[in-house]
C-alpha cells in the first residue's frame, strides 16, 4: 500500500514503479491546485530524487495533490481589440500575517509561441503584495504601488494578433478606500467588472423618456445614438392644419425655437407611450347621462303638447 508523501503545500507528488534498486523514485513540481495534469506531463517530470517507500505496482501513481488552503483564485474574462475573450486568473496567496501576494495570469496558449496548460503573469516583476491593517482593511503603504491601480499587460503578443492588453486593476476607490478586505470567514468575490465588450449585432432601437434614441446590441450593451428635438412656437395659432394631426407654418408664424425636450417652454417626450385622448371619460359619461335624461324629459313635454293639440283639433271638428 502506498502512503501519500506530503511536501510543501500546493505540491504534486508522484511515485513510479520500483527501479532496479528496489526503491521508488519520486518527483515534485508546483502545480495550481485546480489544474488537471496529463499522464504524459507526469512522466516528463518524474525522475528526480528517491523515496524509501516501496511501490506496490509497476505503473506510476499520483499519490497526493495538496490543495493549498491559503491560496484563492478567481477567473475573470476580458476582451481584446478583436473582440476575442481571454480568461485571466486572479490568484491570492497568504505569505504572512496580514500579508498576501497576488498575481494576474493568462493562459500560455493565448500568447504567440506560448505553451498551452501553463499560466503567464501579466504583472511587471511577477506577483505583487497586498497588506492589511489589523481591522481587515487594506494598508496602502504595504501594498505594491500604493493606491495606484495595478497594471496588467502582456509582454508577448497575443496569439490571435490583437493589440496588447493594457488593463488597470483598481485595488482602491477614488477616496483611497481599499476594495479588498481580510476577515475571518470564507473567501469570496462580491463583484467584479471589466469594460471590454465583444463584437455584437444591433437587435433593436428604442426611444427613452427625454427623447434619447437608444441602440440595443446582442451583447447587452446600450448606446445613445441620437437625441430628438422639439420646436417651440410663440404664436401657435398661426399654424395651419395639414391633416393627420400635422400642422404647418405659415407666413405669420414666428421662427421655431428648436431644443431639447423639457427645456424652456418645450414639452416632454415619453418613452414607450402611445398618444391617447385628453378627454376625462368619467366626466363625459356623467354629462352624457345628464343630457340623455334632459332629452328624454323634453321629448315627453313635446309628446304631451302634441297630444293636447290633437285632442283640441278633434273637439273643434
């Protein structure tokens, strides 16, 4: 029975079948805790050092992949100048009390001449440092670069031929307050965002309240394309009816003052609204009932007068 051999945390340990000496050879190499390693890759790194634990079978076996508890990773997707995406890995490793190192890496296969399955740092001089105060907030003085954003860029060209990635990672907000905290609880990412967008198709056009014409794209982005304007006319009674609720200016009409809706005495444009009647239907129905009652009463008076006249004519004749 083979017993796992623990080296430094985060190390992959491999045993192979016993050589002629009767001892098992072993090899160790640092791998990300969540990386899948192929058998060919394992064979390539086997062959350094010895371990006195006898192997129980000829084929090599993976004995132990120690997951570094102090290591935290998060993937974030960014977009290059050609609209292609790249999955960057943001890793945090605790190096001392209130001190962490962090790195931003890109898959080697995304770089020209890079090796698939590896990660390449985008930070100058490799991993940087984040320091925390005793209350769990970030310590700018102990953090690499202080409150200035961390710059992540690829020194090797991208494999797809896109422009170099130049990204600023804000670790502090505009008021120099740290955006990362260190507390005694499970690590998690509250939110993250990046301002790159993939190529997209125009899906629809809409008008917002205020008259802005918005283009909606298939990648969820929205963009203001134009602004509707309204004209204010000082003597609107001089306009002539052109039909279909349209009016035209005449020689007596003052020059229209064109501007943005809801400025000066201009009206308002409502997005997603249809033109409706300005009649108060409840009031008009009430008036209709009153008029109908009055009409019926007047009709009875006329009918009675006609009947009296008819009776009078019958008496005379």
